[in-house]
């Protein structure tokens, strides 16, 4: 995936790339019950979203769209 995105963004695929994923870790034994309680009030977002690849400035603001994907 990194190579495909690098081609679309016209970047070198040799550039340092550090993928990551954020996971939750808790010592709270009651987390399942607490999540179930909160999810009763959860209303999913139903807006239309567009996945876009682009260029960001030094502080992470999206400044140029290179590719958009719509459903």
C-alpha cells in the first residue's frame, strides 16, 4: 500500500515510513460493561465521507488533494 500511495503522491517509496496503529489497553475489569452502557447512547455518524490522499503542510493541514475515493 505504501508503494501505491507513494506513486500517487509522486514521492519516493524509499522515504522513511513508520506505520502505526493505536490500540487500547486497560486494567479496568469492567470496561466491557462500561462500553455497553455508553454504546446505548451512541448515534452513528451518517454523513457522506470522502477518502482523500494528498499533501499536508508542516503542521498537518491538508493543502493539496492528489486522489479522492468515493463509494
